[in-house]
C-alpha cells in the first residue's frame, strides 16, 4: 500500500515534469536518479510515462531539432551531437532532420552568413570569409554547405 502511494506521487511529479516541456527518456532517467529511485522502478515508471504519451523520444527529437534551428540557429552537426548526448536513437535523429525543410535550413544559414558579413569589418575578403566560415562551423553547420553559400554571397 505504502509502495503504491509513493509510486503514484513520483508518477505525478514526473507527469508534471514532462508536461512542462517536451522531455526524452534520458532526461526522465536523470530526474529519477536524482530523486533516488532505483533502476527496476525507473524503467517501470518510464515505460508507464511512454504508454501515457508523456515521453516520446521521436517527438522529442523533432521538436528539439526544430527548436535549436529556429531559436538558437544551430546546424545539423551541433544538433546531432546534442541529441546523441541525450541518448536519442540515430533513426529518430535522422527522422527529425527529414522533418526540417531544406529551404528553411538554407535560409537560416544564409541569414547567419549575411549578418556575420555585415558585422565583420575586415577589408581582406579571404580573412573575412574564413571568419564567417569558422563562426558557422561553430554553430554546427556543414562546412561544404557553408563554403558553397559564402562563395555565392561574397
């Protein structure tokens, strides 16, 4: 009886945690670990949250990838690394990138290049291009795409 009451209260906390924003299984596991819940119970609770629709790693990956691109201007390289760090399966990561329109992705990179180009006052065009490229690589965009767009823009 006491065990059941504790499970329900932990489940309620997790439901609130997952309702606040989209969460992945790994984040919920970390939360359970911090709460002191031992492993067999962690798996049961996570499975229950998945069945109830509070956790969906595929949905999380799509939301995360889109949010990082639009809000943080992250490219696919940086986003992929971050999702891998959150233990998201590769197939979900690939699906998340498929859900992003190529035109939207390219337009965001183009805007970043144009903004950085206006910001840099370097008179030497090659140095300027390299600075822009390094900045875009740091943001997680693919070098070949960056150089293609830089050469088209400048």
